[in-house]
């Protein structure tokens, strides 16, 4: 698909049904009916950056900051094992207190003691630090580029450099990580053309995983009062990502479930093959409020496990076997 056709497919005036159906078919044929469950631990909400969209941005006085201890992170990973998840995703803000060295020590313990596949989502670091984290036992890394539009990126991420973001993605690949990236759909000022460019970039970067969610305006950020993205736009992006990348792992994201109670289910029916149930300690969940209305903040890990299994049952899908590593390397 060329840029022009992608723009047309993304346009609200175009019926998305044929794209959704094709994406569902490609998903079934390339990655099957299995859905990989990745347990998400939000282990620190400290962040040194001030991204305009994000609730845990530095300087937001409303955030009650927390940082899990290595023991607490390990306990979450053990919960993941108990719930029969095969991957733990360790996500945090860009916490200046946590050096790559201390993070690597935690990764090593989690790996040795649980044997889980480990995904990190901890932002921008040096090539050397990425290599250290990979050597410590982390298998995958998520770093969304958020938007391919340089101007929009620079406006929304005043502390970040557009080129460095992509340098990081290259370093991660060089370090041997399975690499995930992604974007938000419906950012203020984001055009259909730039979303089409996001899709083409997913393909060009040959990503192992692609995460997409609607932008949800957060009242405690500079984008308070902005118009949020729609589920429809995010679903079109998911479907087109599936059609373009064929076998990338694509999650039905929490943000989709947060703007629509059926959001994740709909995503699973138009290309998605991954769910990331929250396994963070319930007491801290409300403090990881990237956007308002985030689901699962009152639930315990077991409740989310029950919820996603019921969801899969209702959709006629099943938990996938195995770690759910990249389909690109096999
Ligand atoms: N709305 C939707 N998604 C958001 N994220 C951060 N803030 C918001 C928001 N207000 C997403 C970003 C980030 C991921 C962890 O959460 O894409 O990469
Ligand atoms: Fe958490 Fe449904 S996944 S309650």
C-alpha cells in the first residue's frame, strides 16, 4: 500500500470494514488465533521529561511519586508466573534515580528467578546501557516514537530530540533486542498524512512489535482541553499495521480499552494479537495515570487475569503458547 492509499484508508469518510476484515484475515493466517499475555509492571512513575500529553511528566504536582523496590518488582514477576503469563513488561518513566546498572541488576534477578521473557519500556538510554540491559537478560524493548512528524514531535516532547529517538531504536536493534515502537493516534495537529507516514515507518523499521493507542487529553497537562483521539482512528491504524507488517506483534492497548469498554476486543478483531494485563500493585495503579479514565486501576492482578481470559473466551480466541517472541526471527 502506498501513502495515498493509506491516507484514504485512514479517512473517516472511508468505510473501514474491508480493512478490518482483511487485517483479521492476515492476523489469523500469519500469527494465528493465539493471544500473547504480557504482564505489565509499572515500577516507577518518576520522570525527568515533560512530554505535553503525559500525566506523569516532570513537574506535575498532582502526581504522587512512587518507585517499587527490587523485591517488589520481583514479587510482581512471581505473580506473572502464577498467572501463567510468559512475559513481564517492566515500564517506568525516565527515572533519573534508576541507573542502567541498577536496572540491569533487577533484570538479572527477575530472569534468573522466574525465567520469564523480559520486556523493558524505560525510555532513552545510551547504546552502551542498552547493551548492558540486553546482556543482563532483557529480551525486548518498547520505545514508541509517538509520531513521525518531526515538528509535532518537537512540540510535544520539549526535552527530547527526534533524531535521537530513532538512533535509540537502531541501538536497541544492534544490541539484539526485539524492538517495539508505536504512536498515539489523534494527537492535536496530527494529520492523516503523518499517520500514513507512521505506518510506512513501522514497515521500514521492520519492527517486531507495534503499539498504538488513541491520544487521551489529560487535564493535568499542557494539553488539557485538547480534543482526544478516537477509537476508530486507532483501530484503522492497528488494521493497517497488521496488513503492512504481516507478522508484527500488535497489542490491544489499555488506552483503547479506556476510551471504549469494547476497545480492546475490537482491536483483537482487526489485527491485534497481544494483551498487556496490569500486574502492578493495586495501591500504586492510580498514580500511573498517563491519561484520565485508565482502566484496571482498582483491580488486582488476578482480577485482570480473569477479565482477559473471559474476554478471550467471548471472542473465541485462546491464550497463545510459548514466550511469544518475535515472529521475524523465526
Ligand atoms: N493518551 C494516550 N496515550 C498516552 N501515552 C502517554 N500519555 C498518553 C495520553 N495522554 C502513551 C505514550 C507512551 C505510552 C507508555 O503511553 O504513547 O509511549
Ligand atoms: Fe484489568 Fe479487565 S484487564 S479489569
